[in-house]
């Protein structure tokens, strides 16, 4: 499995380079990302892959000095339950 960054999303590919998930975000001004969608195909759920996708957006925000508004329900839950996102969460 690998995760590739594209314009306004990270794409999750299986070992055959078939897309099996994604996380999408919007750019709002110079300092803000809006995380609006996280998806992993049913056959791959329960393996922590959606969590890895959300973490990629958080890493991007850290590297670029930005904050995140997690609108996606899954991402919102991740931000509410994991302290490692406190530094990039715009409440």
C-alpha cells in the first residue's frame, strides 16, 4: 500500500496501484486547510488506513505552518480523540 499526494487530496493505493481510498481537503486562505472527506473501500476498512490518511493531512499542515478544520465526521472524531492533532486543529 502507498499514499500519494495530489492536488487537494491524498490517494491510497493497494499493491496493484488501484485506488482504494482517499482524503480530500480544501485550501482556505494562506493558513488553513479544511479536511472534508475521508474514504476507504469496505474491503480495506478496519486496518487503520483512514487514520493514516488523516495523519498525512496533519503532517502536511505542520510542514506548511497551517491549521485544519476537520469537517469530515471521521476526521472530526480523530481530532477529538487524539491529542497528537492539537497543534494543527483550528477549533
